[in-house]
C-alpha cells in the first residue's frame, strides 16, 4: 500500500509537472510572437535612426562630389566660351560699341528704331566713332553692338552658373570646409572679372588730348582681364577634376619632385605667353611685322628698344611686344616638348600621360595656326610690311 501510494503520488506529481510544462509552453507560444515583433520594431527603429544619422553624416559623399565636379567642369567650359567671344569681339572691333554699363537695364536690347538711334547717338560722342568709324551706318552699328552685347550677356550667364548653384549646394550641405572657401573665392572672382571687363572698356572710351591714334583699350587692363579669366578657368577645371577623379599615387622620389617642378614651371611659362598675347592684341602689335622667323629683313629689329626708359618697351613698344611674344611662344613650345619627352621615362598614370599628350598636341596646333595667320597676312599685303602706331 505504501508503495502504491508512493507510486500514485509520484505519478500525480509527474502529471502536474507535465501539465504545468504544457501550460508554460502554450504561454510561451502565445507571447513569443509579440516579443519578436517588439524586438523587430526596436531593431528597425534603431536601424532607421542609425541610417538617418549616417546619411546626414555622409554628406558630402561620392555622389554629391560627382555632381559638384560636373558643375565645376561646366563652369570652366562656360569661361572658355566667354574667352572665345571676347576674342571675336576684339577681332570685329566691337568692344567699344556699348558705352555704358548697367547690370540689369542693359539686358534688354533696343527694339525700336528710335531706341537704336538713341544708342547710336551715344556711341557717336566717343573717340572710336569720331576717329575710326565716322562714316558708320546704323545697320553697321547694330552688328558691332550685338557682338559686344552677346559677350556681356554670356558673362552674366557665367556669373549665374557659378552663384546660383553654389547657393543651392551650400544650403544642402554638400560643400566641405575647404570646398566652401574655394567656391566662395570663385564666385567672388567671377564678379570681379565682370567689373574688370568694364574697367577695361572704359579705358577705350576716354578722350586723349592731342592724339589721333586709333582708340583702343589699355593693353594693361586687357592683359589683366584675360589673365583673370585664365585663372578662373584653370581653378574651376582643377577643382572639378579633383572632385571627379581619385588622386594618383605616384612614388615620392627626387626624380618625381623635379618633374613636378618642371611641369609647374612650364605651366607658368605658358601663362606668361598668353598674357604677352594680350599685349600684342592691345597694341595691334601683330600688324607690325608679318614675316617669320625674321622680323622684316632682320632677326632683331633696329627699333627694339626705341622707347625710354628701356622697361617701357616691353609693354608699350609694338615691335618689342611682338618680338617678346615670338620668343615666349618658341620657348613654350620647346619646354612642352622637353616635358613630354621626359615624361616618357617616368612612372606616370594613364590619365597623366593623356594630359601631357593633349598639351603637346595643342602647342603644335597653336604653332600651325600662328603660321597660317602670318601666311594670310603676308598674302593680303603682298610682301612683309612694317606698320607703326
């Protein structure tokens, strides 16, 4: 009996534990989905918060840098367009046709004949009409006016292309600290470029007493205007490429350091050559001699240092200015050729080699174009001529 009672008690206890275990399992089965759902919600909220924080912290990122780089490249291309239009304006002698400057007012061109006649009458009060274009008709004036107008409107478009996207990207937080400084500097510089352009034009509108020379803008201001445009273009292009392309890792050897210095020096020489071209354009020095390699019948002209003091010849004597431009052009061509030859033995990246090959091609293309221009001038004149202001 005791054994039976003991067995019964043991069986009852086992049964009770089995029931409790079954009830606990059923409870867990009921409550487990709720716990899992709560855990998923907690994890999803944590992930969402982390993603938001990471997204905010990841700006700027590769995507935004790609957009900014393309924007900078586009701006540099627009600067090239402005330089080309400026050259066309110079060749057509249209730069002094608009005799005043208004940021907003002049954006609307004359539309009626009275308005055109009023604009033409303003032009007739200045030296270029009195000395050079005194027999110009209204239709001829419209042509040169529209040339200068297109150059000015393109300049405004360049300014908007820099400033408006810069404001948008700045508010979006896409600029790093260093890029903020660069973009602010570029926007300020493009505004300065516009003011410098009017400062240049104004020099050609000034009355010069006891002078019957052809009215022209100051060669100093023209060189400053072109030089600032080149700086704006190079800086924008460099910034854009830096954002689009990863930096090249090259060995930091003594040979590579010397190559970099030589490349920088070559760039500086090309820049000085371009500025000397602005002095040639400002003085019409290209009309002085149209033969090459000699200047007339001599290798060194006899009036090379005709002005006093001597330093003045390098900036105001048309003969010296053309002579300097020729020497600088030959020096640039030679230096670029040497740079390319040296680069063939250097461990450079593919894109660096492409850039150097493009530079060499552009230099020799420039040489061919200059030779063709001299040939056209010689053919039109019949023989080498020398013309002084």
